[in-house]
C-alpha cells in the first residue's frame, strides 16, 4: 500500500513540474507502464481548482468478459472509507449526540478496557491500543468468508490483549474504525450503511458510491483481481460485513473528488471539525503521528497534503488533496498486484 501511495505522490510531482502537453505524456507513460492493456487496469483523475487536468483509464475492468477500463468504473475503495466514518462521527458530535472524549464503555458497556480509558478520539487516531482484527492469526481465509453482525465481529476481537496503553503509540487499526461504525449506528438509530448513504452519498449527489455488497447488482463495477501462481486470478472472497466502517465502501474517482470538494468547502463538517480531522494527533509523549481523523497528514516539496489509501481484496486505491494548491489526485486499481511492461512489479505490492 505504501508503494501505491508513492505512485500517487509521483503523479502529483509530475502535475507540479511538467508543462501541460508533456504532463499528459508523462502521466500516460506512468500509467501504461503499470497497467498493461490486456491485464487488470487503473483509473487516474487529477483536478486543480475545479478544472480536470487528467482523467484516463488503462487496462481492463473485467478480464473474463474483455471489458476495457473506463473512468466511470466503480471500485472498492478500502480504507478510504475511514474518512467517511470519521466525518460521520464528527457530524454527530456537532449535533451533540456524542463527544470525542467519551469513553467507549458508554456505548459498549462490557468492552474490556483493562483499566484504561479508551476514548472515541483514540479510535479515530489509531491510538487506542486495541488489537486490530485484521492482524489476528484467527482471522483466517475461512473466517473472512463469513457474515457477521457488528456485535459478533466486535466479540471476535474484543478479548484480545491490548497492544499498548491508549495514547502511547500510533498503530493502524481496523478494529477501532469498526467500533466507530457501531457507535454511529447506536447514536443515529440507523445502520452504518443507511447513515452514510443518506447523509453523504445522496446529500452530495454521489450517485455511483455504495456500501459494499457481493450480491447487489452495481452498474459499472470493476472486477477485482490478485496475482496467482499462474498469472492473474479473481481475488479471494471477503464478506463485506467485515470491513464495515473500516473499509466497506465503493466509489468512482469522480465521486471521490465530489466528496473531497464538499469536505474542504465545509459542506460536510464545520471548519473547526475539519481542522481537527486534518491536524496530526499528538501522542502522550508529545510526538506527532502524522494522522488526524481518517486522513494521513503529509508534505510534498513544501506543500501540505491530506491523503489516504485503501487496500482490500481485489483493489488498491489512493487519494490525495493539496489544500493550498486546490489539487486533487486519485488513482484506483482493480488488482492487488500487477506487472509492469518491463516485467518488474509496477509499484503495487503483491499483498495489500
């Protein structure tokens, strides 16, 4: 996933430093090197202050049906989901329905905190110390096929020993965002799926964004692939009840731009909430984590950037926004591994 984020950063740099005509040629070269015409594909979108600078698709959306990739194709966006979850929590906080300093036992009374106070903010910032279920040995390929209710999956990981005292470390954590999804349900009185769909997707006109489902017919959904022993294969099945609020959503590069545009225009959450969400959290020892609420905080050649990627069965995604330049970049792929034309790995890890 880090390698895929580096690809995104490279595309941003090309956007910065190359003239418009050469820019397109340089970006085409990068994407063509990564996505072969007869293999799994990718989509790239670059928008600056509302103007589309680059919007192209490469490779194939479906190998079996020989469907070429198009910019309109729908992908699982994996952990980019987390910014939607974080904004939902912040919106509910603005409405006075919860507080970021609330102990999670206010919502999960029997959750074992081992004598520590674990707050909603700890969950948002990956500093809770809770064990991430996706790192558990018990989270096997067979387990990943099963449907769970939110409480059933929380029961699956809640008795694991804590990794550290809350606030002492940053450790990326899917369990934390799973719990946040359940808190959204308890506080809003709606399912996580319904809340996100009604509050964000429908409200913002994101007509090609969905909560993940393996059975629902989704127009223009790109198939997801991985690398097998004999070449590309359909990636392994994953029940979409498991990524949930940590990684369940599907979208297009265009819808994701609409989302970023709305968020940074303060249409989704207040200016104060957005500032907190895009400010690096500080650990108990004073060290910055370079992560806010649902976003990583970075810097490219002096330009502040807000970004997040996603890796989930069959798909890799990356998104970045540079507020000062008004520059948005997203790259989506329908494969967790791909080969460049030169035969080397094209910047995407074999495992996300």
